[in-house]
C-alpha cells in the first residue's frame, strides 16, 4: 500500500461549475477525513467517515459541499456551483479507528483554483 | 471550541543548531492529544510527534522533543541538530479525547521553518 492517494492533484475550474475530488485511503483504515487548507492557514476540518457512515460535519461544510464514501473504501468530495472562496487545498487523511489517537496519514491534497 | 495558536509565523535557524517552535492552545477539556505535523513544500503532511495530555513525561522522537506544560496550555517543539531536510511548515494540532464523534483535528496557522546552511 502506497499511502493515501488523492486525485486530481490540481484542478482549475470556472466559477459556477461543479467539481469532484477523489480520495483513496490506506486499505486497512476505516476512518477517512477531509480538510481544507487555504494559503497561510492550517488545515480546517470538514468531515469524517467511519466506514461508509458520515459521523461528523463541520459548519464549514455548506450545502454546496457533499461527501460520500459509498462502500467504505474511497471517498468523493463534490463542490457544486463553485465560488472563488472555494479556492484552497483539499486534504484527505485516513486512520484506523483503534489507532486514531496516533495521528492520521495525509494525502498530498488536491489544489482547487476557481477563476 | 478549542483553539490552537502558533505565534511565530516564521523561524530561522543555522544548520546543526537547535530551534524551538511555540504552540499554545485553549480548551476546557482535561483529556486530549496534541500533535506536531510537518508539511514540506508541495508535499504531504507528516506526523512528527504526539503527546497524550494525561502523560506528564514529554514525548521524544529522535531529534524532536516537546515541552508539554498542561497548566500553561503550552506545547512547544524542539528540533535539535537541525538539518536542511527539516525546512517546512510546522503545524501544531489538538484532538479531543472525549469521543462521541468529535474526531477532527484543530490546527494552528503554522510556523515556517527556514534552515540556513
């Protein structure tokens, strides 16, 4: 297993378009997290899954954002009607539930630019 | 809500010297976990070191050690014998131990560490 994979690495989209990002966690990890990181800031928690269940959503996750993890493996994060303020790095991380206090494994992120 | 503050936007240190990065946090909880993560330019975030709040002993990982002061809500990172590969953004992070579905990390804004050869 090569770690947490995110696709695409970079995405440029026009304002108002929909975008979807994918995250493939480490295979034995049943917890998956999404974070958003804007320039000069630390990552901000968006949501997390245990297996296929979405257990927590941040208030940052507006109605335009939706995340899924249909089979408890990979996850997708969709942003509808993108706005310039959505430009950021979107990070995915994973952990096993019994090792969560040992920290997460992060992916390299998807950098979104909304023009 | 918990907050994490890193008051040093940027730090610079000579190679082979020692540097300390500061982190303070605010919480009303008694049980929690603290982390330092390293984010090299255009690369993924890597866990450097972790500390359980119930442990008085400071965590150490090779050249990296922490000074955890629970009463002062302070969690600084000391890097000894700094190497060029240590250059990166360093983030301090907090995680509640209360369970109940609250599993997200709260990060500080980061400190940019520059290593001068």
